[in-house]
C-alpha cells in the first residue's frame, strides 16, 4: 500500500483526536485568513483615504523639486501647464489631471488671525475624485470666491458656512496680497494635522493671490494603483522635465509607515498563531505516536524501513494540516459572509480623528497562505516526535506500549 | 552445516543499570536446524524475549556470535539487517500489533509490495494465506471486528505471507484462551509441515510446549536443558 493511502487511513484511527488536531489547525488557519483580510482591509482603507482624500494616485512635480528646500520655489513651478496637460493626456492610464498650487497664508475672521496652509485647486475636476473630504457642513467649492476649511481651522476661526474669511498671502514678488472668501464647506479628512491647518480655494484665485500663472504640481487620477509604474515609465521616457511621485512616497509618514507597521504587526501575530498551532498539535501527535509505538516496533521487526515509516507519519500530519487549513478557510469565509459582512467598526488610528469601518479584504494569495502555512506547521511540528520515535530501538518500541 | 538456521556460540547479552552490568543471557551455545518447530520455555525474566529479539535480528548480542544461515549477521549494517528481516524473518507478538485502519487482507499483504509483489500478486498471495488460516470470510473486516484468536491468526498470516525462513513468536498465545491457543499452535504446526517454515516461539504454557519438537529450557539466562520430542 502506498504511503499516501496508508497515511490517509491513519487519520481515521482515532477520529476524536484527529478532529481535535483539525480543529486546532483550522482555528489557526481561519485566524490567519481573517487577520490577513482585516489587515488588508485597514491598509486599503488607508490607501483610499490617502488617494481620494488628498494625493490622488500620485503627483507630477517639476524635476528636482520634490522634497528639496528652495529659497524661491515658485521659480521652479510648471510654466506651460496646458502643454504639459496635453502631453500627459496622451498616456492612456491617466484618467484626470488636477493642477494645484500651494500657498501659506494668514486667515483672518474678525479679531482672529491664524496661519494656515492652503491649496488652489480646480474644483470642477477635483470634486468627483476626492470624495474622502467628509464635509461635516456645507459643500465643495463651486464659486470663484468659495473657500473650504479643515474642521480644526474652522473651529479656531469660529467660522461657519456663509461667513467671510480674509486670506492674506505674500505674492511671488514679495508683496502682501489678500482676498475675501465665503466659507462654502467645512471638511474632516480624519488627519488632525490637516484638519487643523488646511484650506482650499479655486486655482485661478490662488494664482491671482500669488501673482503667478504657473502651477506647482499636478495630481493624477489613473486607471488604478497598479498602473503607476507604467505611467512613471512613460513620463520619464517623454523627457518632459517632470518628476512623477506615487502616493505612497508622498504620504510616507501616514500611509506607507502605517502599512509597514501593520505588516510587521501581522508577521508577529502570524508567528504567534503558528506557534500556538504547532504546540496545540505537537502534544496530540506525540501521544498518538506513543500509543502506536508497539505497532511501529512490530512493523520494523518484520522488516519495515525507518525511512518509509517516517514518510508515512510525516505525510499523515501534512494531510491533517491541509484538511485543517481548508476547514479553517471555510470557517473564515463563512464568518466573512455572515457575522463580519457589515464591517468591523474601528476607533481612530494614530494621527486620525475619525472612526472607520473595516471590511475583510481577502486576496487570492491569502487563501494560499492560510492553507500552506498551517499545513507546513503541522508537518514541521510532527518532525521532532516522529524522529524521536524513529530513533528508538525495536525492543524499546515494543516495550513502551 | 547447510541445514542450520541458527548457531549460537558463547552468546551473551547484558545491560547497564545504575552503572552495573546486569547479565540477561549467559554464554549460550545452541543450534537450531531449518524447518524446526521449537520453543524456549522458562519463568518470566529469564531472557526468552531477549533471545527471540536477538534471533530476529532486532537486538545485538553483547558478546559471542550468532550465525544466521551460516552468516555472522551482526556485522551487517542496520539497512542490511532490515532487508534480512523483511525477506527472511517473520515476527509475531502476543499483542498482535495489527494496523487497525487496514482490513484483514491489507494487513496480511502489508510487506509484500516491498518484496516486489505487484498488487494482484500480493492480493492473491494474501488470500491464499488467509485461506490457510481459515480467515477467508473475513478479508474485508477490520482487526477490531475480529476475536483475539482471529487477530492472532491475521498476525501469523502477515508474518507468513512474506514466506520467511523463520517465524518467531513471543508468547503468541499469552492473551488467548486455551482453545484458541491450541488452534493457533495447530495453525503454526500446519504451516511448518506444509510450507517448511521454521517456527520458534517462547511460552510458559506446558500444554503448548507439548507441540514443539525441541524445547530449550532457560533459567537465569542460561540453557539448562534441551528436550527433543
């Protein structure tokens, strides 16, 4: 009889014990799948926040501009925006372009005078794509004199919808310039640092305030996260003097660090789960082998080789691990479709001010991990008890029953 | 010399306990011919099991020599001894040690594929042996569905299906009632007579001894008497 068939039959020797081992592996496997799906859910939620809240899939900067401190940055801004837009529109993976300028300003309302960081945007283009602004009152920019304020900034200014706020800036020539805006909306992006200081005005009026017709950068909407490398390659090969920077680099401190942190945490938890699985079934395997030592001794006395017995016992535990893995995956999917189908409410994360709802986002490779890792763990944790019993002499095996 | 199955020369076995050497078998000299039907008898702790283990090549003597078919097999590697056990030795124990998840037929033919039998050949050989053992109606039963005597007959069939030179049985009837024990010994006897396989067993049972042609009496690890019947 071939070792695989024998190993399979051995699983039915003590059904209760086999079920206990299967349950342990299934818990580990299901736990891994749910946790990995949950983690991906959080990461994707972070990603959506980052992409649809502010950065888009990435931004196009003038060459050698991004992350380098300049004395007069506007000198490097993109001069011929229309030509650049036309060139970029030739790339099929780019869906929409959002030209922007940054401005540091004083915002004045009555006696209150606060510093803030603003941006001039093309509202008619941005409003559809940047849907994670979470307006708590009012709406997006619609008119040339509209301004939208972060929640913290609006609170500090005591500004409400319809109030007038004066924005004072220094033009690129060093003169003071100002304009009155009407508060059209108050948003809540969930990041305290943005909500406390950030505001947005229409691009044209920001350019007018700064006395320039250049744009600092162009955010991009693309066909998806995966198309970024192609876009980057095409922009670089077109020699337009532009630096394409993806969202995960732009938002390293929030998105990428969060992803790295979650991945490190997941690796640690995965290790703990696998250790628990290993310890859980190690004892069962050891007891089961001890009970069979007489039988193993009798087989060896009749000429069965150590290596074949080792093979049979190892395969038996691998099969156990695989079945446990499949059972765990089934359990996890059942949980996902029932109890967890409405999402898991999460408290605000570090640096975030609002709660969010996480849905499990199980990817195809998660199933593979949830199957292979516990199966291997079951196999590996059986190696020691199997080697131990194989090292025993035949009389020892026959005596130990 | 060619018809000698075993030849023991000054065979000794001892083990260490609390840094002291405890002798189990003392200077044994004996020979057993091929196609023998013999037993080792003696009180518990006298070394019968150890001697059978040595004869079955699963334990090495501490001193002395044991020739198996004229060969000093204890010079062989573990692999070579494994092969010899597979091809030439069948072992039967009082606790049967059948695989509970396999059927009677599957247990019987367990070793045959390793001996080069095809599935059909193995099945045919297994059915023949089980027929000899009076178990042809139980081929597809699992060991736990059988009585103790039937299980022991399956264990004999498993050992015998390999067509070994010798079958060693350590107290094969110790767990069985007297009627069943007699049936088992008769089965041994029939196989020995028809198939020319040697049977060597150990027992305390006076009645079983009467079936043996040679009886070696062991006491304190030494052969005190040999009866030839």
